[in-house]
């Protein structure tokens, strides 16, 4: 007997984006957590992000987490590479900013089959459970100056790249 955390999800493949990133971690003290998912859909890139700690309870969602053509946004910057095992994400609204840096050793990826309209497709996503996170939370002060409210390190999180965001599925011609 004991206690633990679980992750449940449902997706029957009818609405999977062309490319996506999913990432999640808990602080070692179990008092902080981050969860994010984003991808390409309908010509835009969009993310949902939640960050919780003893000091912070923040959510970021569209319109603040949208980039047109994966380039144009006033509120979000994003860079990723499944080949190199990283995600850099900076998102803000009018008073809060979150800078997220996720790193994982690419040799720790496992390959996943994903539910698509035509059935489960092997090697459509890759995922590592050895991701490390560096998170910086800032608030905007008078005069428009951003001030750091908290920095947090998390280890042994997950980082997943799927579809067009995974070099494995692209290299195998799956997308």
C-alpha cells in the first residue's frame, strides 16, 4: 500500500494535432508542479500551461499562448528540438510571465504508438521520463519592469514530442 500520482487521458484519435509537445513535472517536495501541452492545429500553434507552487497558481491559455504560423505572437516565444531534447517556452499575459526550460537526454526516449483516425500508429511520438525543468516566474511591476517572484528546478519529469514535432515520426515518413 502507498500513495502516488497518476496520469489518465482519453483520445480516440479524432482530434490529434499534426504535431505536439506534452510535458509535466512535480517538484521533489510535491508542492510544485507544471503541466503543459501544445501543438499545431488549424494553422496556429497553441499551448495550455498550468504552474502551481506554494506561492503561485497560474494558468496560461489562448489568446496569450497562440502563435500564428508558428512565428507571430506578442505574448509567447517557443523553440524546441526533439533531436537535441529541449523545449524553451516563454509566455506572458499583462501581469505575469513564465519562462520554462525543459531538457532531456535524447538517448532516454521511448517510442509510442498514438491513436489516429486509422488506428494506433507505432513510433508516432517519443517521450523521456528524465526531463529536467528550470522555471522562472515573474510579475510586472509599476513602470513595466518584470521582477522574478520564484525560480524552481524540477527533475525526472516527462517531455514528449509527437507527430511533426518528433524527428522519429518525420524520419520514418509517418507525417
